[in-house]
C-alpha cells in the first residue's frame, strides 16, 4: 500500500470513529434529557406518557396525605390554574411544605396520577426554580385572560 493510501485509510478510519463517538454521545444525551412541565401542560397532553419528566408548581394547602406505611405520601401540585395529584414513596425534603414550591421528577401513571421518583423543595424563602416561576407567571396570565 502506498503512503498516500495509508494516510487516506487513517483519515477515513478516524472520521468513522469520531462519527460513532458523536452518535453515542448524542444518544446518551437524549436519553438523559428531562423536560419540565406544569400541571396545565400535563393535562393538555403536552407531557410524555412513557418517559420521565419534571413537574413543578405549588403544593396545595391541605392536600398532603401520608399513608399508613410511613413512607408513601400523596399531595396535589398546582400552577394556580390546574392541579395534578402526585404520589411519592420515600423521605420528603425537610423544606417540603404545603403552600410552597416543589419540583417532582417521575412519570405519569394511570388516571393522570404523577408517580414521583424524586421530590425537590426550594432551599430558602426567595428561591423557586426559574422554569417553575416562569410557568406560574404564564398560568396566572392565562387565567386572568380567561376571566375577562
């Protein structure tokens, strides 16, 4: 094989290896990508049915119900327009409270019940995840537009 052909084969091989690496990286990135939805978007059918995603809003007052097993908790999350029931099995964060912001990650189950794998609560009085704050503002604006 001539030196020119060896160089060409090396370049083609390098490009092929780089292409495979990029394809694997993009595949892993797509599988780990988690989107954020509000209760209004979920009930409108915008959220995936068979894939994990994040849902956020405010925990409704008086909605937290603890099961007899001591680790299963059900509560309602609202974006001030629509509500979704959430079920979580595990220890809730110390800052989890009714009337406070929350982001839950999980999947949509039977009957529009959100089955959470993870629940995140805000860490101080002034913090709310930016996407949750934006979604709440959008929902409030939509609600005011309907009331007129």
